């Protein structure tokens, strides 16, 4: 196959940050995707509808004029989020979900939730008002091995949440393990998951064998090959519970290439190309459109997009960096060749 045309896709899990870096990252996403679920883990976090609307405007300012892109905003849950704010969010056409970060689990999660059971009344309100809950599913316990944190979260918290709030729509974000895939498959139809390109393409050897490679470091951390295979199987199965969410997470190169490097892979420059490579390797390019363009929109009860994008089988080399100076970002597969290229629209 030399070209692949699919309905314009959506990115159901994206970090774009705020300030100057928006100008570097927004054109990448807006070229590829019609819409994206925007993560609220700014410093300080986006916890109210008012803040999210201001952030939304800032994002729109950074979208090139010739591109049509809609940010789908989310709010960051804290121990002090109120039921009144959940009502406000549910009434807003711009707010599409709440994000739960266990406190300390990942980048900018310090204001996250320390006691998940204590916010059950908020989950009850979300269930009743039918607004989705997006979960970073990792325990933060120091005693828990970092490669086990997702699996342990399922038994410690996730089953409790799904049992207590059977009507709540939940996205288990960026699943990375066979156990999370199985949990989502066996759960009710209102439980779904996003899968990133890096977790489909790489196992932990990419990050740790032959030298430590910080640009492959993200959370949840990339796991062993058996887990990657389970993720590829889920993503290419045609099961609508699994859909595209890049988790593209820009950090300045200097903060990644450091004695204590930040978590997050930048993939917005070539998100569809990376997914296409993973689907092609699994001989499942015919399943890419559902995963990228239909199932996420259906889950969020948004209309499917009307335009298309075309990928061409043309090799190209990813540049070493995007952006200038201190804010420059090293993309996934920097200086390496990709097999697919998004055609100019
Ligand atoms: C994300 C970030 O940098 O904001 N980092 C990451 O490793 N994925 C946060 C997140 O989604 O965990
Ligand atoms: Zn993320």
C-alpha cells in the first residue's frame, strides 16, 4: 500500500503546555488532528471552568490560521474540587472530562489526589452528570516497583471505582500493561483506554539497553515486550474500547537530558506516522481508522469528523529538535527515519 486515507482523527490525550512552547507544538497537532483532549496539568493546574476557558483561548491563539482545530478541555481533580465545579463543567460545552492524577504519580501531579476514596462523592456527581473521568492509573507508593505501579493500581483503586460507580464513563489513560488491557476488555462498555505510539512501538530495551535514552522515558514507564504485544493486539483488534491518545508531552531537551530527567515523550510531530508504523507492522493498517478517528469520538459522544488525512509511504528523517534555544524539544525518533509521511492537506 502506497497511500492511506482515513477520516480526520482526534487525539484523546495530549499535553501542549502554555506560554511560548504552544507556538512550537500546536501546529504539529493541528496538522494531524481535528480535535484533542487537552490535559490540565499546567503549573498551576487547570482546576476550574474559568481557568480552562482562558487556557482554551491561549491554545486557539497558537493554532495556525489556515488550520481548523478544536481543543477539548479537561479539569484537574484535586482534594478540594467541589460538586458545584463538576456541575459547572458538565454544563459547559467546552469541558469534556475530569482528570485524576494520584498525587505525585507524574509530571505536575503534586496537586493531585492523595486520598482517592475521599473524593468518591465527586465520582458520584460525575456519574450522575455523565461527565467522563480520565485516570492516570498508577500507584505512587515508594515501596511499589515502578514497573508494577499500573498493575497494582488496578487492584488497589480501579476495581473499587468501577464497582462503586457502574455508570461512570472512565478512560484508563495510556495503558501500558497486559493486565490493564485485560481489565478494560472485561469491564463494561463505559470503560475505555487510550494507547500511546511509544507503548505500541517500543519495549523497555529501547530506553535502557545500550545506554540510557531519556527521550523514551515517560510515565507509565515503557514495559517489557510481552506487554507491548498485548497493547498492539488491543489497538489493532477493532475493539472500540481502545483508541488513540498520544500523551505527547513536550519538555525542553535540557530537562530530559539531565541527572533527573522529566517524564514525557514528544510525539506530536509525527503521531499518525508512528501509529501507522505500529499498525503496519501488525499487518492491521485497515484497523487504524477506527482506532484513530471513530472510537474516541464515539466514547466522548462527539460527532465523527468529516474531513480526511492521507498518509504516504515516503521515508523522511525526523529533525533533531523543534523550537529554538532553551525551549527546544527533542522529538521521538529524532534523527531517525520514518516510513510514513502525512501528506499536505
Ligand atoms: C506527562 C507530562 O509530561 O505532562 N508525562 C508523561 O510521562 N506521560 C504526564 C502524564 O501524562 O503522565
Ligand atoms: Zn499524559
